């Protein structure tokens, strides 16, 4: 399964922006790929598994393996490009 994982935090201003963009992408593509969102404080083991050291962070998975990562506030168009070129 291909997917997108968003790692966020409660006191992270950029995370709010990325949550909005994540939700837009989820609305557009959830019929074809899986979307999951995790708070880094509550999911430290998962964050460690994917090497997350800064938030917000988005991991793109192809066949359940990480193929790309976006760290920080990233333009919606850039996120969508990875999805359409790599995951669909």
C-alpha cells in the first residue's frame, strides 16, 4: 500500500499549516492511497523508525517503504507532485 504520513506536534506553528495541506491532499487522494497523521510526542517509536528529528514532517511511502520526505512547511504543489509522480 502506498501512503502519506504526517508527523506533527501540539506547539508547532508550522504543523497547523501542514495539517491543512495534508487534509486537502487526503480529500483529493484518499481513494487511492492511505493517509495517517501522528503526534510526535505520542508516537516517539514511530517517529524514530522513520528518522523524524524535526516537525512538521511528511513521509511518502511506496509499497510501505519510505521514498521521500518533506520537512517544514512545504508548498501544497510540491507535496502533490510527489503523490502524482511517485505514488499513483
